[in-house]
C-alpha cells in the first residue's frame, strides 16, 4: 500500500474518531520549500464536514497521525496546511527496498501496444531543424511509453510521391549531367535537395519572363513551362512509365541512404516504414464502406463528403468528383492498414506540427464514425515551430538549417567550450571527438525536449551548450562527476541494507526527489511530454549538487555514512542515466 493511501485512510479515521464526521477525500500537495515537511494535507476542504478553526483541526489530525502512523515523526500547521514530516526510517526503507536503481522507474512490458509515428519526411530535401524537433519528440515519447509498461512500435510514413518529388527529378534530369552522391561527394538527400532548390530558381525565372510578356502573376505561375513539365512527369509516374519510375526509384534510393545516416547520427530508430507511393490508393474502399453506413454522403458532382457540423466542424471532402483520393482518404486507409499490420496495437500517436491540428481532429472523428474502437486511442502529438535567432526557414529557397550541419555545429561548439574549460587535457583525439559529439547532441536534444511540446522554441545553439543552468551538458557533467566519485570510492554496489543514525537534511531531500522518478515516468507517458522528465532530471541534479556542496561523501565521519552516501550518489547517477536514455541522450563517464 502506498504511503499516501495509508495517510488518507488514517486521516479519515482521525476525522471520524475526533470530530464524528465522514471525510470523502483528502487533498495532498508538495510541502513548500520554506516550510518543514515532506507532504502537506490541505485542511480547508475538510471544513465542509468539520466545523471549526482550520489550525486546530490540523493540529488534532497531526497528533493522531504521529501516534498512529509509524512513518510520521512530527508535524507543523501553517494556517490551513498540515505539513507532515516523515521519519528517516521511512526513507531508508524506500532506499533499501530498491535492489537495482538502473531499472528503477521502468515497468515490465504489458500486452497493451501503441504505434508512435514520427519524422515522416518528404524525399525532395534533407532533414532540417524542424524535423529534428519532430524526431526527438516522437522517439522520446515512444521510449517513455515503453518504460511505462506499454509495447511500442516506432513508425513513419515517407512522402515519396507527388509534384514536389517530380520537381527535384526534373531539375536533375535537365541540369544534373549524371551527377551522383558519389561523384558530388554529397549525401544523397542533400544532392536531391539541391535540385529542388534549383527547380525553384528556374521556375521563378520563367514566371518573371512570362510576367514581362504581359501575363498576370497568377497566370505566369500556372503556365510556367517547367511546372507544366513537372506536372506531366507526375502523370507519367502515376501511369507507371518505366523511365520516370526508374529515375524516381534511383533518386529516392539516394535520399533514403542520406536519411539513415542522419537517423544514425541522432541515435533514433524505426520498427516499420510506410511509403505514400504504396498507401495513396488506400482508403477508397473505406469510403465505399462509409457511404453504405451513412457516415459519408455524395454530392451531385459525385464527390464524397463527411458532415461534421454536429461536432462543431464543417463538411470535409474525402473523395474528389473524379474519384481521386485526397490526403484525408489515404490517412484513413493508412491508419486502418497499420492496425491490421499490428493487431496488438490499441492506439496511435501522430507526431505532427500544430499546423495540422484541424486535420487530425477530422481524421480521428471520421475513424470513430466508421466504428473502429481503437479510434478512441488516437492522439495528435502537436508541437510548435522551431525558430532561430535569424528567422524562419524556407526549404525552397535553401535557407533551412540542415540537420547534419546542425549536429556537426553542436559538436564543434561543445568542443570549443570544453577546450576553454580545460578539463580534458588527458583525453586522446578520438576520445575528445566522441565526447564533443555526446555533449553537442545532448545539448541539442535537451534544449528541445525540456520545452513543453505545444510551445514554440527559439533555438540558440550557444545557449544550449552552457555548462551551467537547465542544460544537457550541466546534467551530463553532474553524471560524470558522480562517476569520478565512484571510481575513487571502490565500493560494493550490492551492499544492503544501508543504515545511518540520522539522515542529513540534504540526504533526505535527495531521497525524496529519487522517490518521485517512477511517478514522473508515468506522468510523462500519460501526457506524452518528455519535458516533464527533462525538468525532473534537472531538479534531481540541482538537489545532488546541493547535497555535494553541503555534505562530504568520501570524507564522511563514519564508514557507515560514507557507504550510504556513495550508494546514494550511485543511485542518482543511475536515475540520471535512465532518464536521459528515455530522452535519447547519452551520458559520458568522464568530461
């Protein structure tokens, strides 16, 4: 039985015994830092059933708890708040009960499975900073859900067809002169992205020329020969033209190899891939089925719609008059296909930017109307844009912040700052390179994941690599500092039970923070929010540093105290490592 449940039962018992009243619920909150106590009972809501002075009521309940609950050592009442102080024995019992802090906070995997979709790029350009937020969020949420006890499948849908792909293909065909990633010395996704930018450049020239000849801007944009040729190429692709399909396969193959290198550098993975070229015809059968069920209706021109006005939305097109699919059609079909492919999955999480909020509201409603029980467990992990101090990014103009360049820049920044601090003079060149990569990636990931997904981020690379404050490197440095202590201590990590005569206030605060870890993992999973876990880890590290500055670990007065403090430091390090692994961040043993 959890302590909070024990306290709830005893507080209700106290109210019945002392005041002859029945209390339905007990409200707890964390004790404010400026008061002594470990958990606080809010007395005010009790005044509905117990008449009297809240301070006197609190004192009466406090005395009852001290006499009847072994874990409660003392209390104080401030206005209508009963601050309960828990005994040292209670915290030591918790600490000794955890046999292995390296698995602490992780639940065994149950039968419930969930799909997490993230990344889902287009094959006409490399991954950029916007994709990085998407990828880091989706990967971390999948890892957190897994730690909370769910089975997770990481998936993505690759937008590998359409006019934007044909633009890159056409530009390469016209201006590429047979260039390949090998001959250019470029990653395949970068090479293809260059031709997407080239297409836009040539297109703008043609539009300007047509406008100079007297066409309106709208007419010029629609009639530019290069655009018409790209549209014709798309038609040929849809008809299965051998030459176009061969070129499409070749260029997409270059892009996939490039993406894999970026995913590898970011340390993320996927269990399954879906391709729009294979799913864009899915969903049409489901539209027919929906028409029979009365979920959809047909207009006079033959187009098919879903009426969502009763849900406060509007009418949504699901099939054009000519029988061709829209994005909604294939999203309906792909969702159904994914559950067929993963029959143990009871839901899906879509990691997609907040500009698609409306689309997912509609998609989820339609799937519910079609009668799929798992549609109740669909979630849009919506997130805000990532801005830079220099402004917005535009891929057509080639002004995006390329993901690979950013990863390299982060490692270089980490290297520069580490060299200035001068703590790694004894590292080999390879060790330094690996360390800079770990610190740089940790800085990038933490900076993005510590922010609530719904908020926009202004990403500042220099600020993210600071070794002080709420940053990845600050937390990594604390982990490395603990490893240094453990190397000097030469201790037996299996020793149990550990006892001390009296806990130092800083030891107790650290134990309290450690105790919150499993609950934080569950909260982060329920809210699909890595930010909760990131900020918990920062709080844990702050508590450890306060403990480290106020209490001597290796110079403790007794062997008993030394053993306990070394074990406590080890537990903190293990929880930091677990928490950071759920954020996709590595921790260095030395730095």
